[in-house]
């Protein structure tokens, strides 16, 4: 079900662990859903004075795809300007890995979201202007976290068999 | 890469060579349809009936009480739905448990959405059901109780003799899914009216099972057609499969005691070995368990990646983690025994078989701490920090 590339990154992940010095963290996912990613970035300047991701690392609790996408997103973002890094999508991550099984696409979304959140946190903390696209994604991610919390409650209720079956169409762990 | 090790025997088992040899002629020389009049057909019929008699004798029941099916999923469906359909639209109440295999659970769910009522019993933190819970759940209109003999995920054994006895007192049909126990443990068949088993869990072929149906138990068929299996399951008999199931049963009968003793020792060793790794727990019962299944959780890591890492090391296992399931929800069994969701994501099921060697277990216990540590190093949740 996984491509060679996914397995390769899973087997030998790049940039894992916690940076000794970092500028910001992006934390996404939910332990209840079984996937959590913390992404660390250290922001520096390139020779033209632009903000770049000088170093990046991650810690992930998740499946094979979650680990492989963490590794891939860190490769893609490393050395990029913040503007370039913001433009990285989950499709880019999945594509670079030669594709992901449909049920695992949310793992690549998690990786792209973590990067988004790390940059968002950095810019906010620096008091810098937040690009619209970044803000919109941040708001979407926040909303999803709230939905997950709600779904988590529904799940627990259902497991104790006190509640009606979950509403149809409710989102699964994103 | 060292030789691959298979520790996923509750998913399926390798066909034993004796079983394979017994089956082979029924593919290409004795290939008749068991319903045919000619010599080919009679040869196939004889093989089917001898197989039936052999399995019945092993189980301690009558040959005509054994109904061959396409596996245990069908046997479970036939038991639950067939008993309900035989009630001629009178409706009624079914009791089952939260940890049944989906073949039972989804059949019970279907009944519950089609005019029947169902109670799913909770289990304790080891996965056990107390017969008193069953007693308390029974109603005037309860017509079926279905409780598995032993869990395919966590191995816990259920008190089916006691449950069967209290159903018998009240004239309620008692079904047990004995897929994981058949051929491995003593089954109190005298307390049971319906019992499901599957060949591929016992070193037989996939795609064949049976339902034991005690005489006089009312059951509607689900498969309609040529009236095979005394009208209880139409469809041309899977002759090689049935012969294989009987051969696997014979093999189990001759070597059961020594195999079970060995598997029990493996399980004890696994429990000890995993307990030595920090941040782990046993899911299941320390002793009241099937001999071949051990289920653990590892804090801070996710089960699918654990299974994949072990696979990289040549060791095949399985998990009840959400990420490994198509609907991204953790195993209903782990949730039912109250494993915290964070730990349910990090579950690992190890299941042994007659071919498992002490070296296999040593290899696993050698590799496991390293693999767990590797994954914990990647995880934001540090165990013991
Ligand atoms: C407890 C239990 N019941 C039913 C089944 C279904 O059996 P089969 O694969 O023969 O349909 C299995 C195995 O998958 C099982 O472990
Ligand atoms: S982390 Fe759960 S499916 Fe990938």
C-alpha cells in the first residue's frame, strides 16, 4: 500500500527530533485520533536578508505515512524562504513521496499544517504581518481542532453506548 | 535479512503439510460434485461425510449437527440471523457482547435495525463477562445469546459453560464464536446450541468453516438453492476445503496437548519480556486466556508504525490501532476494556502457532525494545520523562 519512497523515509527519517534552539513550534493533531505532530523551525536570514528556515525538525506520533510525511515536509521546507515554505501544500508532500493511499492523505495534511502553524506562530510572535493565505489556513486548522474535540466527545459517548449513533457525514480525524 | 517470522496466527495460519497433502487429490483427481450420482460424485460425497464425522467426533457432537460453511463469518451470520429469521417475524431480544467479532456484532446490529432488540454486554478491564451480567440482561422475549469463547484480539476466555447453562434453563438458544479456541482449548460443547469455527485459524485452508447446530435448534438458512447441508446451507460443497478442515482437526487432536503447552509457555515469556519495557501494558487477562494470543500497548507510539518497523525486521504482527483500520477508529475491543485511547493507538497483537519456535520469541523480544525506543525517539511523547 505504501510506495518505496514512503517506506524509505519511514525507515530512515530525516530531521527528526527536537532542535536545541528553535524560533517556533507548530503543534497539530490529536492524541485521541492517533496522530500528533510537533514541528520545530529555526528562522535565519539568507544573503539577501530574507527570513529563511535555517533549520527544521519534528516529533511525530503516528503511522508510517505520518512519519514519512513529517520527514518529507522537513526536507521540502529546509532552506526555503518563509514565503516559499508557506506555499508548500499537502499535495506537494504526498506527490514527492510518490503518492499516499487515500485514507492516509490526512497524514500529509497534518505535515503541511504543522509547517503552516510553526510559521504562523513565528510571525505572530515577531509581530510581523501575517499573509492572508497563512491566516486562512490557521483559522481552518483551529476550526478542525475544535471539530475533533467535538468528535472525540461523540466517540466517547458512543463507546459508553449512551448516545445515539454519530451524525452521518461527521468528519473523521482529519 | 534473517528468515521471516510469522507471529500473526490469529489472523490466519499456514496450512500444515499433512493438511495440504490430504486436500490435493480433491482438486484434480477426485474432483466430483458431491451431489452427483456417478463414481466421481460418490467419491466426493464420501470424503465430505467422513470429514464431517471426524470433526463431529472430535467436538463430541453428531455428524448431522455439523453444517459446513464458507468460513466463520458465514457461520456467525447463520447463527445470529438464521435463529432470528426462524422466529417468523415475532421479533424479540438478543444478548451479545461489546467485544464480539464483527461477524457477530454487525449481524446483531442488523437485527437491531430491523425490528429486533439487542443488548450488548460490557466486559471488565480484562475483557471478561460475568455470567450474572447475562442473567440480568435476559428478558422474557430473549431468544438468543451469542458470546464468543475467546477473544481474537486480546485472547480473554469467556465463561461459556456457565452462560450456556443459564440459557439452557430458560430455553434460550446459546451461540458461541469459538473460532480462536477450536482445536486449542476444551470447549464445553454440551452447554452450547450453536458454535462457529473456521479452518484457516487452525492450519487448514481459508474459505471453509462450520456451524455446529444442536439437533432441534430452529434455524432458517441464509443460502437458498439446491438444499445442500440438509437444507441449512445450499451451495456445492467445498470438498477440498472440507477435507482440509478435517485433516487440520485430526492434526490438532493428536498434537493439541503439546502444542498448547508450548504456546502457553511462549505467552508467559512474552508477558514477562514486554513488562520489562517501560510504558507498556497487557491488554487482556494474565491467565484466563487463549494460549496463542498476547496483546500489549506501548505508550507514546502508534501501532501501525510499530507493526511496520517489526515487519522491516522480518517479524509479522498486527495492531488494533486506529491508523491501521479503514475507518481510522481504534479497535472496539480495546475501547471496550477501557484502554485509554492514547494507549489503544499503540497496541500490538502477537499470536503464535504450532510452527512458532522458541527462537522466534527470543528474536521478537530482542528486537522489540530497540524498535519501541526508535519510535519513541521520533515521538513528542517521551515515556518516563
Ligand atoms: C473470532 C472470530 N470470528 C470470526 C472470524 C471470521 O472467520 P472467517 O475468516 O473464516 O470468515 C474470525 C477471523 O477472522 C475470528 O477471529
Ligand atoms: S497518523 Fe493515523 S492514519 Fe496516519
